[in-house]
C-alpha cells in the first residue's frame, strides 16, 4: 500500500464535506489526476484521503493518496455515495481517565526505581512489587512496603523485616514475592547462559611393531 501526499498551489472554493465511499477526481499541482474512493476528509485542514487503484495493478492492493484540497487545482465528485456510516461509539471517559492515571503512576514508579542508587536486580524487584502493591517507596537502598515492611540488600527473603510480628501476613506475603522473584531471576540467568560442549580428543593409535 503506497501513501502519497499532494499539495502546493492554493485552490479557492473547496467542498466542505465529502461522503465516505464517494468517488472523487482531483487535479493536483502537478496536473496529475487522482481518482479514488473517499476514505476520510478533515474539513479544517482540507485533507482528503482517497483509496485508488494500485500502481502495479494488483487487485488485492490499493494506493492511499492524501490530498490537500486547499492546494489542489480542481476537484470533481464523480459519484456520490449514499452510504451512512454507523454512529461512533460513546467514549467511557472514566475508563480513559483511569487508564491515563495508571500509566502515569507506572511511569513514576519506573522513574523512582531508576533514580535509586541500587543494582538493576533491586530495581526489577521494586517494579515487580509495585505491580500488585502500590504502596512501595525507597528509603536509601531499602525497599519499604506498606510503610512497615523493609527489604534490605541483598534483597533476599531473609532480608525482609517488619516492624511488628515476623509472622504477620503482610511480611509473609512480601517474602513470597521476593522468593519467587529470586527463583525466576535465577532460572532466567541459567536459561540465558550459553552451553559449551567440549569435544573429546581423539585417541592416538600407535602402530604395532613388526616382528623381526
């Protein structure tokens, strides 16, 4: 699919609207005639999108031409379409706002992880925890969860401590996350380590002495 842009010399008087599916003939600034089916029209910028026959005459392909009608020499509607496009679905603004808010929070967490003066493994652990628990911050090189669970270097399950009972559900839950993260990281490192095979040296064969 080829996409071409046309426009140079301004043309006065352009249709304010083109129906989807109509066939339009445009003469551009190079005196080239472009005929095609209307796919879209933006009246503010006067950009007309036409689906035209493929230059290689392949029936399965089409050329998409974008013509700036404000700079075209001539525009003719050869066939008006009666097609009425279906109404656009209503937007769920609450869902869009929540998605934007979530993406902003994710970016902030990524920036927070990268700004901490810690190892890449610690940054990955921080981001892993934030996927399920938003209340995660840095305290120096320590990861603090729920303002009461602290994960200190080297960020193993034994380094998970809390301000209360060590059998607290929050502490045990964070320990499980850390243990799984350590195991997954170790398995990934093993799978990414190249395996080298050493060929065994060929056994030397000595000629038997000939009898005298």
